[in-house]
């Protein structure tokens, strides 16, 4: 269910182009915008996470973890920086 509203301002020519594209696809301009956002932002993020997971658990991954506590701190710190960046 869609529950969040986003308001953006567009150049009239850009909006006409979006209307044309939406009409060709048989969907609303709002749906077109949602599709583009999903394609450009959500899917790449999921792909990146999947690649990181695969790399982390790859049989070729060689990790020397002498101190789990220190490694956990490093991982947590890096993750917090990543979250703050978004």
C-alpha cells in the first residue's frame, strides 16, 4: 500500500516527456516515477548487498580474525558510516 507522498517540481518539457512515456507504457506518471526510482535506487542496493554477502561467504575468502571483538567494532563503525551517508 502506498502511504508516503513526494512532491517534486519539473520543467514543463520534462513533464510532457514523462507523460508521453507513461502513456506508451500504459501507466500513470506516478507509477513511471516509482518504477524509475525502484530501478535506479532500490535494485542496485539489493544487488550490492547480495554481492557483498556472496563475497563474504565465498570459499575463496581468506580472513584472519585474531580478535573478534576488534573486528566487530570495525564492522559496526563501517556500517554506521554507510547508514549515515544515506
